[in-house]
């Protein structure tokens, strides 16, 4: 039996034209959607909500269901920031690919253990 995952994408569209909003939403759906992720599709039903919103500071992604059972510590936030900076500085883009693979594996393990 497949389990359900609901993901909310809040997309900052403040100050954008209708065409720019359409382009941004299309870009996010194409590049960040997990709906077509083969590893997840086999075991999960993925529902994604793309919500264009104004008056927010930045785009935000949140898993609505299943409810996360953890809290993020300041140390984790610092580590993520440090890794993100290293990825931005990597001219080969190899770190980004490794990071994305690691994150996907961690997500799969987390989902499997819910």
C-alpha cells in the first residue's frame, strides 16, 4: 500500500507580471517537483501544491503530510549554510550533484521510517 506525501511550495511572486509568475511556477514545477521521481513513485503517492504568494520574504517548501517528527537545531542550520556555500563555490558542479543524491537518499530513508 502506497503512503501519501503532501508538499506545499509557497512561491514568492511579489512584483512579478502574470507572465513572469507563469514562467517561475513552470520553472519550479519542472526543476523541483518530486512527482516524477522514480524512486518515490514506486512507494508513495505524491501531491504537490504550488501556491503563488506575495508579501513573503522568499520561496518556501514545506512537507504538510506526513508531519515531520523532528526539529532543526542551530548547529544543523549552520552546517547546511556551510555546505551550501561550498556548493556555490564549486566550479565543477560535482558537489551539487553529490549533495542532491545525499539529500534524496536521506529523504527516502526518512520516509521509509515514518
